[in-house]
C-alpha cells in the first residue's frame, strides 16, 4: 500500500510528496491510507436471453423496421405526390 501523494510533511522537511510516493520511508503509523471506493453491489437483473430468444427478437425487430419503413414511404409519397407523373 502506497503513501497518499498529498500527505503533509513537517516544516523544514527536505522530503517532497513525490519522494514519499516513490521512496516511502515513513513508518506505518505516519502513513495516510489511500481512499478506497466503496463497493456497490451489482443489481440483480434478468438472466441473458437464450439463443432462440435472441434470434426471435432480431427477426421481430427486422420485420418491424421494414414495415415501418414502408409506412413512412407511403405516407411521404402521398403527401409529396411521388410516383405520379
């Protein structure tokens, strides 16, 4: 465990914070422990999809996007008068 780089040193000390990081000579009592991130428990979610479920979802999305694209083309075509000459 290393020394915190922002540790204060006594007045008149020739040691700089970088020296303490790279050449720690402090006793364990003089060291400041590094702050640690608290562990956050992972949320319990839904299990991953099976191969069949993933394939079915992909097929439904593909069909849905094709139908949606055709509807949008039809609406825009009727509004803009496309296809008639």
